[in-house]
C-alpha cells in the first residue's frame, strides 16, 4: 500500500488544503446563516399571529360592548 502512494508536491497539497478549508467554512457559514434566517422568520410569524389574535379579541370585545349598549 505504501509503495503505491504517490508523492505530491507540497505546493499542490497546500492549495488543496486551503481550498478544502475555505470550502468547509463557506458551507458551515451558509448553513448557519440560513438557520438564523429561518429562525427569525418563525419568530416574526409567531409575533404577527399573536398581534392578530390580540386585535381579533379586541374587536370581538368591542362588538360585544356595542351590542350591549344598543
């Protein structure tokens, strides 16, 4: 097995190693960024649902109050 191994010039190894590191960094960073964007979207969706629910409850309460006065 050792006799079949090739000796690769150090210049190519360092370029391949750098390419692998940069590639992995970009993948991990883009995954993390996508995860953050999705999490922000979910939080905003929950907040808007909560606001809409609050407004809906307020409207129904106002309607019931008006019906009682009429």
